[in-house]
């Protein structure tokens, strides 16, 4: 319950802060609708010439776009703001304010700020997913739905852990913001199935920068393309990467000197 109260408190403060600049809502809405429209228009053009793209049909690609926007919304909503603030607070020595609190410091830095208007991307992703589910219809069974939910959660944990590892490098290096921007740029590749890319890039998007686990694999689960080994691999990677990110975070804290040093 303590975690839920903290989450509510930080979320409420972020709402009050963000809504003070309401024009940002319309800017975010325009940007999100433009990006979604561009993605859907691209699919429409491609599937006007073919019925399949690397074995993916139009409804399956629509599901992938939905997952892409959903996970992208989660990243923009709280992962990126929290990790960006973490890097800044380590550089300025103001992380002390988090460390002196009685709650877990990793939890606090992870939920310290929400970019509320990024909920638009998340809701658009849900809307596109619902449209894809309606079009796929009876082809979606209970097993596929459970596998989709599991891989979606695993993908979210993998992305969060990866961002935390990158942000924790700020304990040893002065500026690591560019690493976060590189991930954001590479995440753009997730709007397409990783199987479409050359082997070297497919490997990179799967095992070096785990974009595939965030977008392609959940979409595969939803459309019945996922095998059991891949599902277990996604779950195992989520657990392993979370534990690694926790260890790196704790190691970084031991290297942190703070503003009072």
C-alpha cells in the first residue's frame, strides 16, 4: 500500500505541474496523431501493393503498431522522465534528497516524475490494439491473450531495466544522456518486425538493444507466432535484466559521493 500511495502522490504532483502548461497537451496530441497517421499511412501504402510483409498480414502489422505506441507511451510517461532526472541529480549532487527518504531509492527515482500528456501515446496504442483485435476476431484464443499479456509485461520490465542500467552509468561517467537518445532512436525500428532487418541488425535489436522484446515479441504472441522457447526467453531475460539493473544501481550508489562530499 505504501508503494501505491507513493505512486499516487507523484502522479498527482505531476498532473498539477503538467496541467499548468495546457498548451503542451495540444502539442503532444498533434505530434502523437501525426506519428500515428504517418505509421498507418505507411502501412496502407505498403499493403496496397502486397498482402504480406515478411509473412505479416495487415491486421498483424496493425497489432505491432499498437504495441509500439503502447510501450512507447510507457517509456515517455515515466521511464524517460525519471531516468533523465536521475542523471541530472547525480551530476548536480542532488540525489541526496532521494537517498535520505525512508523508501527504496530505486523506486523513488523511477516514479519521481510523470510526463502526463504522454498518456496520449499510451491510449492511442490501446486504441490501435483494440482495432487490431476486432479485425483479427476469432483468431485470438485465450492462450494467445495470456501469452501477449505475459510478453507485454516482460517487455516493459526489459525496457525499464535497460534504461536504468544506462542511467546508472552516470555514477561513473559525466554525461550519458546521449545513450538514452540513442535508445529512443533505435526504438523507432520497433514499428516494424525485426525479422525484416538484416541479420546483424536483427541481432542488435534483440540482444544488444532489446527492442524486439518490447514490440515484435508481444505482437507475435498476440498473432499466434510465438513459440514456447521464445516466451520463456523473454520471461528469463526480464528477470535477469531486472536483477542486473538492481545490482548496477546498488553498485552505483556506493560510488556516489553526493553534494555534501
